[in-house]
C-alpha cells in the first residue's frame, strides 16, 4: 500500500496502529501495510470497527501486522492486557474481534487487491493474488496471472476472444 494511504489509516487510528513502523524486532507492523491499494477501504473500515469496539468494550488491541497471504487479507493483533484473555467475560469480546477480522478476510477473497473492484483468486505459479479481469489484462505486472477457478478461466478466455473479434471488425 502506498505510504499516503497507510498514513490516512494510522493518523485516524493512532492507538490501534501504535506499532506502525515500530521496531522490527518487536512487531511485523514495522513493514507497514503489506498489500496493494485496492484493499484500502476494506482495511480502513475493519480497523475503524476494531477501534470502535475497543473503545466501547474496553478491550484494547494493537495491530501487529496487515498483509496479503495466499491472496487473502491477514490482520494480526495483540491485546493490550494479556490477562483479559483468561477472563470468561472477555472471551466473548475476543470472539467479536476475531469475527470482525474474519469478515475482512472473507471479503478480501472477492476484492481485487489492486483496484478494489470485484475480484477472484488468481495464480502465477505458486504466487496467489485476488485480482479482477481488468487488472490482469491491463497491468503489465499481473498479465501472467490466471484465475484459479476453471469456469472463470473459461469466462476470461471468452471475454478475450470477444474483444479480439470486436477489434477485427
């Protein structure tokens, strides 16, 4: 993600993003947001929800890492007070935190990491990214990616042929 977009999130949510660009020996957030700009809205809204829940519940968290892995968004966090993990009443709260993050991960599976439009899991060898048709066809860096789904491969091939025929006429 560009530093400009990263800073919009960090400046809006300084508490939950306190480890941003921190010491790399203590946090993976030292490397910033390790994904492309297309997930900016998804990440912003997820951190907004986590921050709000943290404020109303008193369950403080800090983000430790935000990255793409196997074409999905991953957000890792730590509680500010580890003793809360053992309390029965806090287990419900941690469930909500995990649900917020799980929802973002699920949404990322259908969101192009580059442009934010509807996407699908694509692969280039063993490298996976969630991308849309236009990003793959119009961005040099991703031209060799193909959809993992067989029916989407067929659909994209059909779209490519239709475009070729359109240009021939």
